[in-house]
C-alpha cells in the first residue's frame, strides 16, 4: 500500500501553511464583499475547516483506491458531489451560527456560486495532487519490486553456477581413495584430506563472491593434486603468476571450472600426456588468466570441444559484468587456449 | 577365464585387480589405458570378460565396443550416475558404480557365471550403446588396424551397401557395420536427410539440385559427388532447405 504524503514532514508544513493562507485570503475576500470582520472570520474558518476535511477524505480514499486511467471521470463526479455536500453542510452550520446577522442570509444565497467554484477548485487541486502522488508511489514500488526480483533471480543463478561441482569428480576421487586404502593407506589419508579441504572450499565460498587470486590458486592446487593422483603420470600442470596479480580479485570458484574444462578436454581428446599450463597476469586494471591444454585438431573441432564447463563460466561473467567478451578461446595447432579477463571492481 | 581391464585411471584399474585376487579362475591378461589399446588387446587375447570404463580418452567405452566384431562379456565400471546407466542395465552382464566394494564386485562375477545366451545380450547391448550421446557428433570406424574418428560435419553423404553403410568424406569412404535406419535415427535430422532409400545426404554439402530423368532429382555436392534424390526425399529436402 502506498504511504500517505503526510508521512513527509515537509509536505505537512506546506499543507498547513497553504491552508492558513487560504483561510486568511477567504476572510479578506469576504470582508471586501462587505461582511464584518467577525462574520468574515467565522465564515472563513467554518467553510475552510469543512473543506479541509473534504480534501483529507479525498486524499485518504485515493490512498486505498487508485483509479485506472479510464476512471478519471469517476473522480470528477466525486469532486462535484463532494463540493455539493461541502456547500450544503457549511451553509447549514453558518446560517445556524450567524442567523442573527442582518443581511448574512441573503449574502449567503448570493455567494453560493462563487463558494462552489472555489471549493470545487480546491478539492480538484488536492485530488490531482493525490492522484499524481499515489501514482508515483506505486510506480516507485513496482520498480523496486522488479529490481528485487531481478536481483533475487540473478543471485540464485550465480549461486547455482558456483555450485556446479561435478559429481563425476567426487565419485572418481572416492574410487581412487578406495584403491589406495588397500595398497598405500598413507596416500589414501592424504587424498581424503585434500578432497575434504577442496569440498570445504566450495562450501565456504558460497557466501563470499569475491576472493583474491592467491586464495583461489591455493584452492586450485588442491584440485590439481587430486586430479594428479587420479590420472597419475598422464597429467601435469604448471602455474605461472606474477606477484602483482596475486593480490587481484576474482569471483569465487571461477578458475577451477576453467581448469577442469582444460583437463577434461586435454585428457579425453588425446591419449598421451596432458600438460596444462596456467598463466595469470595483470593488465590495465584487469586480471588475465590464460589456461592452455593440448587437443587433437583432427578429431575435435574446437568449437564443440569448448562445451563442458565454459558456458557456465561465460554466463557467470555476463551476470557479473554484463559483458560477453571476457571469455575467449583459441585453437592453435594442437594447443587450445582459454583466456579470461576479469575487470577489477574497486568496491569488490 | 581371460580378463582385460580397460580404464584410463591407474588406481581404478588397481582396485579391480585387487578385488579379482580371490577369484583365482579369472586371469588378467592385460590392462589398457584407453579404447585404442582395448581394441588391440581384445583382438589379440580374445578375453572372456572385460571390465570397461565409459568415459575414456578419444573414444568412449561404447564406441570401443562398436569396433569389436564379437565382444566378450562386459562389466561396466563407471562413475556415471545410476539414471544414465539404467539403459544399459539389461544388456551388460552388470555395471559397477564407482566406488564399489568387494561384495558388490563378487556379485557381478556371480552374475557372469549365471549368464547364459550372452551373444544375444551383447547384440542388444551394442544397439543400446550406439545411442549414447556422443553418437550424434562423431562416428568411429575401423580401417584395417587403424581407428578413425570422423566428426559428423565432415561426412558428405552415406550410402547403403549390403550389411554395411559407406560413409563418404573428403578422404574417401569408410565402412561401418550399421543400418541406414540407425544413422537416420542418430544423426541430426536438420543436417542429414534421407534423400533416397539408400542415401543420406549432408545438406550443408549440397551446392545444387538438378532434375534427373522423370520426377527424380540429383544433388550435386561440393566435392562433385552426385547423390540421388527420390520423390519423397525431394519433399523432405525442400522443407529443410526452405524452398
């Protein structure tokens, strides 16, 4: 429901002053028409107090009932009816109060059209102000709701995108641990630790959207260590980074899916050794991450090969920065390169 | 009984090996890293049973099975979720979801012993396997001792040839032991059109369509090849090309 304009203090003051002016002006006008000061002041007070009540009634009604555009005629009729009621009521009270005054009754009779016009104008103006106010309020509220809904949807989608942990990875890791328990229990224990730390990292990062590259690289190292146990000598990875880039920020859990994609692409598209290289640097207020993996150009067209996890990375970047040009892939001979640029947001 | 283990993860192979220790009747003749090695090893050793992972380098477990003329009994070992694997449930001897324990493993071996009429089961397994998702973007064929992976966009057209289908590409044609109906089903219908009872054509390769004899047409491909079009095929092609 819309808030009444009376909730704004400035409006209350303006409203009060305006009515004092109207009362004074009305009284002066009556004096000019030849009434005595007493008559003029009583008349003005009574007429205008009832008028204020009528206006307040209009404003309060409109607060609960905002007419559609095509119903404005109803409001006009309403104003006319209200003006009529106001006229009758104020005339009745005034004649009761001032019936001992000579000539007042005839003056009242004579002044009805003028009174009616003034009353109608004032009620009309107040109605217009109210309609504009409440429409504006409603619009503001709608916009706010829309913004909230959009934000909620965006947050939910980002959350889901961050959460896409591959169950494959988990089950295959558990299977490796299962194999290690029999033959090399020490290594099994170590891998359980790594897997736990990795999973805890995923949980912890749900809440914070931005993390430093240093933190993300530590997390990535856990992932790489687990994958190396799984794939043995077939997989090797090197991380290269400059000092300056380490302090830069990036959205949490963004780097790992990119590397995961590179590993899968490399491991499943070639039968030999898969060497993953990860290079991070800073460039014009941007964090630049480059991940390279080998692939077989004869059997996979790179366009198809990008499938797996990159579309979700692309979507996340779009939701966060509203830009579609931050993720790029390139196939060169038998090396596939994924490049991500992350703008540094100052208040992140 | 001879056994081959095919899995790209060394530890995944070692757990199968460990569980096999108590089954002394089963002898591991080879372990393989991928489907290529798998095909070779199966031809060489003619095993009675293979343990097969599904997600492997280059060609997956299903594609590998397609390349073997008379596949042995198969027990899948995979981290695929149960839902995805259900389709293969009836046809494989068994499937083991990673990680699995000795008890579950023993059950699979038990099932193998009870299994009769495995040939029919294998045929069905192959038919189901050929509907795996990778089928619609590449075709795996064997030429002599070599395995070739053909991305479907490189296929110009397919022609029926007795029990086989000839797959025509830039580099010549390859034979695959499948039916035209199979390819019509798995290939993307917006690109591959059955233009004739014996032909499926890649519409992206067509440069023009000429009339040919009465009420028949012929598609001229970029490579210069001519593919016959029947009346029904012409109607289909027209709707797909938006003519």
